[in-house]
């Protein structure tokens, strides 16, 4: 095959028959090559004639595998492979190659196996010679030369057919190595590698030949073939040679239809060591991008003609990153000649040359930063036919380095804390950007994970549960391609979870993806009595005890909890649970919970008629400090609760009817959210004087609850009034939540009185402590019929939810009609 005037047909097909690898790894170790994380890898096709000498490459987990017992012929492995646990064997002719490959793949001492595939070069060339290099002005290379001051030398490894001595490469080519011949004396017999080297590093302004892209390059020729095909063995060893000999860029103008583990591992090692990887996409007339260009961390380069149109032969697709001129490219050839060549083989070194200019200017640039600068210089969005388009070399050189200071967490330790039920938007800002998130799950929950990708992204989601620094389990979600919506539903146990978001193709974008973790179930908190339910609410919210510096709890009357209506403010300020007691006797279950919480202070809400002095004496005798907060009625008590909470200096407050009380329950969400007091009122007048600091009040309820007279009296005192009302208590409840809270949790409570002769909402009044603890909104639910306003709000939210009370308080059927299901 001739590389100077003939078109070469890219025909190699690679087949992956079996692979396995050890799943035991460190927390957040590097990216793994797996079925979930790498696509278009495996094939069910039968291996035919694309294997060199019936050879197999074996990656060992340890050296204890007895290959001789399998009658395999062990070949001499190159040092670079042997040192990494890779051995080369040959399958005798009397064995089935396929069966041996499958058997080796199942061996527990073997990480994975690969046939020793054959590769081909990726160039085409038969157009007439033109005496100019049109790619240089098209990509603004000639203007970029003047921008590099005090250039640093850059070593570019050319994995190819070698480099022939040429006057236009004098002093630019290092000795290199001939991998197949295992000798440091390399030469080019077919000219392909010499073409590549000239495009990158040909000497300019020397009065002969051509001008390369970067005269500050030293070419490291790594000869991996002098034939029309290339062995995988030689490809792998060539990559490791480039790594071990200081390459900063590796140019790969060869390819195969399918990827394999060993090439992936070798190139990933190069990438993680800071080597920029650039490869040709292939010349199969629109076939998918070939490997190695299709690996996510390799810059895949396609070809365009002089009009900027994609070359007919150029492969394209999801893995295409850039395009560059690939037709009628003039370069150095064998025997001091110059040749016109065509193919993506010659588009790739143009990008390698410009990448080397960036390193000449700033040798500290990472491969990801280099790719970002190259792609950002095109000033166009990604498409599957042209990737990001053609580079502008001047813009790439002048491009400031990318910044991730506004990015989501860029490491595990910086993981962004997120909350279930909320949507988060972020962008993949550089090619290898990984955004880290974490959330805490408090109980067994059915959760849904969803990411929505921009049009150019194939978002990969990794979900991990971590405990004591170790991964308990890991789930990778990447089922769809570019622009897809990835979804996963899981039942998860309590614990801390991490989510990693990256792009499968290492593609950045200014457009944002969306991440949402949703709860699909509610948890019921109930007890055998109202006091037991309050205790269970306390245990749910404070499983490890009190954490506020005051270490206080609140005790309110269980059978007529009117005084507890204003308790939200003090519960929020003291981060306290609300427990219930009967007037003359505190039950055993409540006493046990007080003992578990071990408070330093107990606030008794209400006078001695509400909670008898005997209860107070009992608690004091047990060593607790007790402060009774009361007034002559519930209205004065609400003022004194605000004072005890330290809220009298707040300039905002909530006013709700203290008789019908439903709106006061709605006020609890606002009180704990905004840390403002609730003051109870009669319909026609405020019985108590508001603190002087008040400048703004929120009236909850319509005129039937708080009259316009009260509103007018407040306005006359130059107090701003905001009324939040609705057609019913349920409308008012939802309107208040929407207007004044931003919850992370919904707490569902009974919206009608448990008694017919007086207003009684025992479970609801105990809710405000938990609402503060979980940043929750208290939602009133009609236990007798579905309120459309409640259903519309609850069914459209995906926060964690708690239903307080048993079936009599909140029937499960009603919750089902709200679109909810109970967590099992």
C-alpha cells in the first residue's frame, strides 16, 4: 500500500469476545472501563482473520495463573507490558481460539483478555500537488506564530510508521524506537509517519519545502508498523514507550472499528499523567468514529475540505471533537520528497501541532485545558458532523485558562450538598469536569434520580453509598445517548450518598444539565396515643438527642393544645421538639423521651389550669430546669411565647385567628421558616398590644377569620399588612406555603379538628419542631374528601414527606388519592 498517491481503505474490524475485571476499588478511584461506562465496546461477531498469529494478550490480576497447564505458547512480552502484568500467548492450531478466549476470560486470576488485533493506517491520498499549505491560513496558524514569546520545547510522540530523515525535519526528530523490531534504530519505509511529522514540525523560513505548525516541537518517533496493518501488541507498547519517554502529546493517525481494554488502560494512564491524546476519526465514509479517537479522553479529529465542508470519507458521530483540513495537505515524504496527502490521518497532526503551540506557550496546561482552549476557539456549538468545528489558532493562544471556581463540587471533599425534591442546574465546564453532589437520606426511601442533558451531552451518572470511607454500593446510569434523559429508581437505606455527573464523551458545554432526586413515598409517624405520636415525632427529628446550645424541649397540653398554637417560633429558635402531656399526669412514654433527650431546660406552655403544678414539680424533682410560659388566655400566652423565644425584636410577625386555629397551624410553616413569632387574634380585634418593633405582619385567613377592622387598626399604626387567604383553610394553607416558604420536606397533618365540641389538632401542633428540623412545610389534609388545591400542590412536589398520625387522623386512602404511596 502506498501512502503518497493512493487511497487506502480502512477495513479493520475488531471484536471483543469476553472481558472481566475486579470491581474492588478505592472510594472514588479513577474512571473504570466497563459496560456501563464505555459504549460500542463489545461485539458478538465471530473472530476471523484480524488477529495476529492466533495471539492473545492477558492482563493478570496476579502471577499465580498457570498458563502452561492450558498448553498455551507463551511469547516474549515487551518490557512495558510485562511490567504491568500483561503477557502474550499464542493459541496452538489444534485448539479453538474462540473457546480458549472465553475460558481465559472466566479465569478468576485474569482481569481481562484481548485478541492481538491488527490495525491499519487512516490516510487517503491521490489528488494532484498544489504548492501551498492552505490549512495554515484557514486555521489562522500563520498569525499565531507571533504570539508565542519565550517558547518552551514540546515533545510530540508520533505513533506511526517511523520518520525518515528529511532536510525539513533536521534537528527536530529524536532517535525514537522501532517497537516491532525491538530496536532504537527506526526508519520509515512507507512514508506515513514522515508525512505526520512534517505537518507538525517541518522547519519554516529555511528556504526549502514546507512550514510545520510549531518549530518548537521535538518529534519522538514511535514506530509501530512498516506494513499496512498494526498489531495491538505494538500499539500498546508504543503508547507505554511514549509515556515513559516524556511525550507531552501523542498523535495517533491509525484506528480500528472497536475499542479494547488494554488500549483504553494504556491511553488512560497517559491522560492521567498529563499527556494530550489526539487521533484521527477514520476514513470509512461516514461510519462511526474509530478507536482510539472514540475513547472519551482522546481528541477525535475529522477532515474538512477547502470550503470547510466535511470530507466525504471522514467518519463522524458522538465521539467527534474537532475537524481540520484533511484534503490536499502537502508534507514531507520519503527520500527528501514532498507529497500531497488526504485523510483524517493528516487532520489529526494539524490539531496536534496547534496543541503543541499551546504547550509551548504554557507547559503547565492539562490535556483537558488544552482541549477546552482548542474547542472554545471555534466559537461554535458541537454537532455530530463537525464536532466543535475548526480551530482558530490565535484565539486558542489568547484564550484565558478555564476557571472552575463557580462550578459544583470538583472533588468528593467539595461535593455540593443537595436536597431531595429540588432541581439543580450546572454545566460540564471542561472536558474532564466531574461534578460531585451529596445528599443525606434519613430513612428507607423510594427515590428517583433524573438528569436532563443538553443537546450535545451524553451525561453519565454514578450514584454511590459511602460509609466509613468505603463504597457500600455503586450504580452507574448511562443508558441513553446524547441529549437523553437518564432515569433510575432505587430503594435506598439511610445514609450519605454521592452523585457524580460527567460527560461520557468528555465534552464540555456552556449549556446546563439538570439533576433532580425525587422522593416517591411518604413516611407515617404515628403512635398508640397522641402523646406517643408526639414522642415518635421527637425521635424522628432528634434521633441523636438535642443539639442546640440551650438543650431545651417544649411541653404542651395534650387534650386541649391551644397554647401550643404559637409554639412554632420558640421551637424554631430553640431547635426543640414539642411533647404533649395531660394536665395532671405526664405519662411514662413521655418521661422516657425526656430522659433520652436529657434537656437542660423544659418550657411548659400554659398556666396551671393547662398543665398542673404537680407535673412541673415532678420535672423539677428529676433535676430539670422548668420555665412556664403563660398568660391570662391563649392570646397573652402567644405574646409571652414570642418573648421567651427571643423574637420580640423581630420586625415581622404572623397574625392568625386564635379560636378557629386552622390558619394558626398554617402559620407554623412560616414561623419556623422565617423565624418570626405567631400572635393570636380575635376576629374583630387584637386583644394584646404587639411589640413595638413590628413593622410588617402577615394575616393568615380571610375576613371571616380576621376582619378588615384588625387590618385597618394595624395600618393606622403604620404597620405593613400582607393578607394571605383563600376560599378555604386549605387554599390559605397552600397559598401561605407558596408565598412564604421554600421547603425541603412536606409534613402532612389532619386539617379538621379531632373533636366536635372544640378545636383539637394534637398531631399538628407537635409538627412545628419537626418542620424546623427538616425545613418542612405543614400541609393541611382534609381526611374526609380530596381538596383539589392540596392535591395539585402535593402531587406536583417530590420532597420527602411525613404523614403525622394514624389512619383515623389521615386515612391512607386519602393520601393515595393525593398521588402518594407509603414507604414500605
